[in-house]
C-alpha cells in the first residue's frame, strides 16, 4: 500500500485575504459547515437551471437553523475580527463571498472573485424575461447575401468534392 504524505503539506488550511494592510487568515470551515455551504451552492445552481436539487443537498440546507449568515459561515472567526476592526460592509461582504467561493468552488474561483473590483459587472446572468419588443430586430442590417453560406463545388456526378469541415 502506498504511503500518503501529510494532507497539510499540499492542502492549504487557510485562505489569506489582505485588506488595508491586514491579512485575514480564513480557516477552512468545520466539515458540517462546509457541507452546508456546498449544499447551498448546489441548490442555488439547480434552481437557476430549473431542475430539482438532490435530496441530500436540500436536507442539509433545510437543517441549517439560520443562526448565522453565509458570510459568517464562510469566514468563521474572521467575521467577528473584521467587525471588530471596523471594515466596511462592502469589504465584509466581498471577503465573505470570496471565502464562500473558496469552500464551494476552489481557490481559483475565489481569487477571480477577489480581484473583481466592487461595483463592476461580474458574469452577467442571462435575461430570462420574454422579449416583447422587436425594435432591435427591425434595425438589424440585412446580410449582403441570402444565407451567408456558400455551396460546395460539385463533381460531374453531382457529389460534393469538398471535404466536410
């Protein structure tokens, strides 16, 4: 049987968030808290996709007593430290969402969120409302040719001589 290296050697137990000269070391949450955060992520994604969430995810979310916010769960003890340090609501929320993404989607997703300036559009959500206006369609210029496609040259027997792309 292979010998395993200590998990701590390559799995970071903290997420380090620098804010105005202070580095907040967010610890990985306890397993149950992390599982609930992951379940909340899964349920949210299922709802957005219009499909039913898995029963075990729904059960984990339902079992949450709501005593703490998503940011509190994701930041753990760093949440209270940031409050004591007087950070702004924007900083607290940004750090909380970064920590949440770290737990549910990994370090890369957390970093991408962290470096997105506040107030800038992130990945826009698709507009799911039905379109009732045709104004844009009436101002769209017509193409110069019929379909925008070209016919392949044919051989004398009527078959296409051009390879399919």
